[in-house]
C-alpha cells in the first residue's frame, strides 16, 4: 500500500514541547511485537526468564553504565513486555563529556548534554534485539521483529504516583491473569 498521509498519520503520544532529557522519573512500558511471549513465563506468580528474558533483564541493568544520567529503579520483565521506571538525574558537563548539539527552530545551535528517554529506550530495544537475534541464529531459528513500534511513557509527578506505579510493577507477575498484555 502506498503512503497516504490521511490514513497513515501517526499522532505522537509524547507531550508537545516537553524536554524528555529533563531530570525526573518516567514510567516506561515496552511491548513485544504482536505481544508474543518472548521472555519466559509466569509460574507460581513469579516471572521465570528464558534466555531472551535474561538478555532483556541484564541489558536493562546495563543501561546505568551506558548513560551518565540514568538511575536504575524498579523494573519487571514480563513474558511479552517490560515495565520500568527510568530516573534521570541532572548531569554536569565535565571536560571529558561529549556534548550533542541541536539546531532549534531559529537555527541557533544549542547544547544538549543528557540523552532523552526515547534515546535510552531506543538503545535498549536495539541492544536487546541484536542479542536476541544472535541467540535465535545460534539455534538456527528465525526471530522476526522483537519489539512493537514505539513505547508507552508516563511522567511520574509525585511520590503517590511513584508508589502506585512501583507497586504495579512489582506485583505485575502475581496479577498476570488480569494483565491487559496477557494473551
């Protein structure tokens, strides 16, 4: 089918003009393509990771070493998706830190030091996809597309919201039968 902007226009779910590199807490959900169970199974209200799930788990932990402003918080790998809270901190520009430059609407060059939520999620999805693809190839299997396009994000604005979301993530395996992602 040929591209038609009237049919194929995708509306962004991101807040317009919000700086997603800004310090704060963000609730992230990333789903597998077609909600295929790629990362393991729930047994006895616990998530049992398979090899792909272990990759997804370890690479989430490794994000803290990849991004200077990323703090590891509550997360959960589920059979066909993952939830996590990304906490971004303010970072100071040091002599050894590379600074990215962007052009704004008036063609002025501005410095942006911190990576955005989408850059962090994109890196995670790419790293996990590549590692899982190698795993599939080592077993002479075809993987197909691992992740669905995009991801869900919610800016956590206060302690009450943080506590509710943290509890949801922690208790997600025990409530798997009620989960909207459970197919």
